[in-house]
């Protein structure tokens, strides 16, 4: 029974395809495929700031996001920087993991370089 139904479908397609292929109205049909995600411009990229050639006389920011152990790391880092570069000024900052635009802009205006990390 299934074989007869399939044979009927195949034979119907066999005879219908030449009619569709020769009908001029089918030849004029075009399709436009659209991407549902749309077009999004990529974010502006910003290069890395040039490295400082020397830390002497510079202001260095140390940012602590409050993770356990990182305050102690920055304490030692500050001590080592002061020993090696006695004219360097150290400024400490703390806050959330994500600095946000306001705080990062403030830090950028106040220091020549910043050390930011996360500890655990």
C-alpha cells in the first residue's frame, strides 16, 4: 500500500515538474533572504597607551577591587615601587570589579599609569 502511494507521488512530481519549469511566471520569481539579527556596527577599537619609559617622578595608581589577598599584594607592590623609584607618587583606589566610566576617567586624569588586578 505504501509503495503505491509513494509511486503515485513520484509520478505526479515527474509529470508536474516540466510544467512548472516551462511556466514563465515561475522564472520571474526572486527571493530575498534577510538576516534577522540585523546589522550592528562594531564598537570603536582603542589602541594600547604607550609604555612609560621611566617611573621616576610619575604618579602610579593602584586599584584594589576588594578581593581577598589583593590588598596585601598592592601593599607590597607599593613598598617596592617606593624603594626603587623614590620620586614616584602612589595613589590608591578601591571599588567594584568594574570601574565604570566615571571612576576610570577620574583615575586616568590623576595618574600616569595604573596597576589593576584581582586577587583570591
